[in-house]
DNA sequence: TTTTATTAATCAATCGATTAATTAGTTTTG
DNA sequence: CAAAACTAATTAATCGATTGATTAATAAAA
């Protein structure tokens, strides 16, 4: 029984290792650009193991999704449902959690963003859209609630604010060659992400939204 | 002479037609996902013509770049070099020109963004990075100039502002399935783009930057 | 005639996937 | 307990299909 659990654990670890590598390679080269040979090679396993474990290349891709999605949503949803805080506090909490989560899993989100950017609708893009929309709605509801309550400016464009939050993050994380030049350090480096990028992005987004949401009336 | 010009015109039209189709297919399927057979097939020309005209698949890709970039940069560069206007006016002009240009050529920018989002460095990504940075630098210089002159807040984060401008636009244009749900109409529709999306995005970005760049001091 | 444009056929390379054979690990049996 | 039987994991080799690119032959234009 103990040995059996040990083996299953090792098997899970091995599958997880393959998915880790595949996730990175997909982010690096794109779905079509990433060959099963490169993925298996970098993971240090035989190419046939991908099909043995996940059935196909697309199976690997979907397995990456299943693994991340479950943990991705729970955190943000709890913030939206917390009735005890003000709308400003909710907004700050959302930004903190979102930036933290999304930069920790940056490879996954690069992969996600690239796939959803395909203009042709497929079953997969519909699925991804639904998943993303759940997280989008939380922020959308916070902004709408803040405006209705009078805490945020009535003249704000709540829908484009959402695009700004997700878009700013996506631009920095998804175009590392550009943003690294703009910002001045390697945004793909884990240490830079933790020590510099995360706190700076959190601070910036909060200030940006605060300026736009509370002072827009004064500028008319 | 007249016939010769006529022929060269037709040849140019044919090349342009191929590039139009290739640009759309690249945006739909990605660089790796778009085969030369599909491109030539949809363009209605023999596959070998792609190599005859452009040398290679990458040559087609770069030809699309050359065609767009030349006109794209001149407009923005002229704004950056216009010394007669204030920094606020420069910023507004830049946003107007950028939004107009980028939504008109949305296929090209989807293609561009997708390729540059590959984190692995290649000769191609280096080339794209260089091209994009020219346009980024113009906005960067405007923001930096405005801050130095005292027109913009000293506490602003000039580098992340750039990410916000390009990121907000990219999120709306590059994830049409998401943004169409958020905004409430089809962002890929040309009529919606001209009548609704462009003016709204211009107004929004100007207000957003104005609020952040001039009032941040008051919020400390 | 000479140059340019266009075609169909084909190239080697690489793709994702599968096979049969082999190893390792587990369970059953005498 | 140990040998045999069985299952799961892993490998090397190879499959047909598709990729980007090239060829030689032909058509059109100069």
C-alpha cells in the first residue's frame, strides 16, 4: 500500500514534470511551433511517452489546462464575494491576487493568451473564453459596483478599464523581448519578477485606476 | 513605356494581393500554423510563386512587415519630432494616430503580437523587436519629455504607461472573443470599429493618461 | 530570340503518431 | 519463499502525411 502510493506519486510527478516542460515550450514556440520531439527531448523522456500518457499532442495541451484551471479561479472569486470590504479595497485585493497569480504562472498565461487570440472560433476557444470570462466578470462587477455606489467616478468607462488591467499585464508578460527593453531588466527572470515586477505592477495598476476612477470628474 | 508601367502595376497588385491573403492567414493560424499551400491556395496562385516573388515563407512574412512598417512609422515619428506642440498635444496626437492606424491594420498587428509573444529568441523576433521599439520609443520620449518639462506628474511610471497604451489596445484587438463579450458588440466588425471602437478607445486612453499623469500628486 | 512568369512534379526534412520488442514492477501460484 | 505469469512502463525504429523548397518544362511577354 505504501509502495503503491509511492509509485503513483512518482508517476504523477513524472506527468507533472512533462506538463511543466510542455507548458514552457508551448509558451516559447507556440502550439504549432513546439514539436513533440522538442518537448519530450527537453523533458528527458521518450517521445512515445507523451502519447502513452496524454494520447496526443492536443492531449498534452488540454492536460496543461486541466491542471491550472482548478486553482486559478477560486482565489479571485472569493474577493468578489467578500461583502465586508469597500469597493476600493476589493479593487486593491483583486489587483494584488491577480498580479501574483498571473506572474507566477506566466508560461501558462502566455500559452492561454496566444490560443485565444486565434480569430477563428473553435470548441477550445469557446471553452477558454468561458473560463477567462469568469475572472473578467469578477473585476467587472467590482468596477460596476464601485460606480453604482458612488465610490468610483460615474464618468468612467468600466469595460475598457478591464481591458487596461488585463492588457497591461499581458503586454508586459507576453512580449518579454519588448517589455524587458522598455522596463530595463529581464522580465522573464524569476527573481526580477518577485522582487521588482510584481510590486511595481501592483503599485502602478492601483495608482492608475485610482487616478482614473476618482478624479475624472475634476478634469471635465 | 505605358505597357511596361501597366505590367509592373499588375505585378505589384498581384504581390500585394498575396501579401493581403498571407497577412490574414498568418493572423488566423499563426506563422507556424499557416502553410505555404494554404496561403497560395487562398490567394489563387501556384505555391512556387511565393518563393519566386519572396524567396521563402519567411520572406513573405518580412515582406508583409516592410509594406506596413514604412507608412506606420512615418506618421508617429512626425508627431514625436513636432516641436511646436505641447507634450499634452503630442500625447493626444500620438493616441489618435496610433489607434486609427492600428485598428485599420488589425490583422497585421494580431500577427505581429502573436509572433513577438514567443519567448524564445530567434532572428525573426529580434527583427520584430527592433521595428516595434521604434514606435514604442516615440511614445516613451513623449512621456519622458512631458515629465521632464513638468507638464506631467513626476511620480508617474513612464515605462508602464507605455505598456498600458499598447496593452489595452492589444487586449481589445487580439482577443476579439473576450473583448466582444466585455464591450457588448463585435469588435472585429469593420463598421463597429470605425463608428464605435476607435472614438471610444481614443477618448478612453486620453482620459486615462490625463488622470494618471496630471493628478497623481494629489493622491499621495 | 531572350527574358520573365507560371505550372506540375518532386525533393529531402520534419511532423505527429504507432508499432513491436524490451525492461521493470506487481501479482499469482506451487 | 521463489519461480512463473502478468501488467505497466519504456525504448528504438518506423509509419504515412505534411512541411517548405526546388526543379525542369512550358507559357507569356518583351
